[in-house]
C-alpha cells in the first residue's frame, strides 16, 4: 500500500542553519505530495505542495522538489529561524486527478527545534 | 473563502462520560470530511472520513463514532469515554476530487480523567 517515511527526529538546529528533512514515499500511479507544519497546540497548516514530477513547491523560504526517480520530497530551508520550531509532516494523495476522494497518507512527523 | 471551525478547543471529561465534538465548514459545498487523532507523540491516526451526508467510513475500530447530519457538519461522539481516548482531535476537509490537500481545524485537546 501507499506509505510515507520521514527522517527520524527530533532535529535541533541553531538559528540561520540549513535545514533538510527527508521524506520518501511509496505509491502506485502519480501521487501529489505535501508538507504540513504544526505549531505547538495548533492544527496542521499546509506549507507547500507539488502535483507532478520535477515540480518544486515553495513557501515562507521552504522548498521541496518532487523527485519521481528517487521517490522523494525532501523539505529544505536555507536559514531557519526560531519561529520555524514545529512538527513537520510529509503527506501524499495517492490518486490525484483520478476518482479518489482525496484521502491523504501522512508520515510520522519530524520535530524541529531551532535555538537562538 | 473557506473556513473550518472546530470546538471546543479544550475539554476535560471523566471516564465513562459522553463526548461530542463538532466541526463545521463554511464557504464550500459537498466537502470530504475527516477526523484524526494525535495521541502522545506526533503521529496522525485517521479515525473517520465522510464523502457525503450520512456516509461515514471508519478506519480503525474505536470507542468512538462519527456522524454527518448536514453537508458541512461533522460530529465525533462517544457514549462512554475511556482513558485511552485522551488526545488531540483534528477535523479536516478537502475537495472531492483533485490533487489538493486538506485544510485542518485548530483541534480539540481532550483529557479523560
């Protein structure tokens, strides 16, 4: 079945460091891929998405490129801030564009802590 | 624009008491609706989803049930809460088809004591 695997956390960085959170997936067909962010005590917010191979999603300085050859969608940011401390979830929609009802498969989440 | 409302934000309930959490969506019609639970740690567990009024699919056997009495209303219920029902409950909606993600509500923190 479809699955999403994220790198184990927690990830602890100093402010202005470079961030990479790895995400790989298993799916049939051509899924859409997403990154969500959850700040403490809040619901999840869509951070960025990519709907086809080689697409790059970007938002708030974060980027991720849909790599079909490596089945990956790694999240990157060049210079993190303390305010980026949160839990990050990678997710896929396995049947994008088809007759699916849009049920997402989520990774287990990666906790990011950024220190001043 | 579309908005999703979820309440209450926090809830403390005794074991054996009933539960009702409500979620409503505005600004769209015929959405898919979802209930997730986030227990200790950070993983998301899909509990129920609905593709239309009165249509409920359960992902995991639970002490919980869900109902969709109106197009944009989704209710999570229990007749008798267990300690293990404690957690952070999230409602979400999505469009029926297409390569879109979810929009989540702000969540309900449930503590069963």
